[in-house]
C-alpha cells in the first residue's frame, strides 16, 4: 500500500466499510470521500451510496494486522480477530505460545519497524 492515508481518512474508510444506509455522509466521510474514491478505495454503488472496493477492504485488513501486532507487543494475551490471527501466524509475524497467548516474532517486529520508519 503505497498510498498514505491519515488516521481520520482511515476512520472514514472504516465507517464506509461498516455500511452506509443513505446518501447523506457524515462530516468525516464527506471530508475524505474525494481522496478515497480517487485512490480507488471506495466506489459509488448503483444506489449512489459509497461502498468499499476490494482495494479498500485490503487496506482495512492491513491496518487491522498492523494494529494487532502493536497490540500483541503490549499485551500478548490480547484477543485478536480470527482472520487476522490466522494471517499473521501463516506469514510468520507472530507465533503461538504454550500458555495460549501469542508473541511477535523477529520478522513481525522488523515489519512493524519498517512501517513506522516510512514517512
């Protein structure tokens, strides 16, 4: 994901991901809808309501993976979404411990450091 989104724009993307019920947009979504549609994270449906694209779903999933690694660094026994947990285990970013908690591997810590080092 080479596009950088502000925290507010990511929250607007998450709001759209939860599903909008009408064409009326919240102020947060209204501020970022042009950027999100321009980056192809969001597209307008036939009913005129913005919907996530596959690229938008991937961006939200990556954000949840990064947030999960950060959470596991602070609290190894934290509850993580099953889909995110399975992905991080499969990619080797985290490992299961004997006591049922999870630990961030060196690969996961490196990836997080690379993400944090980006401008």
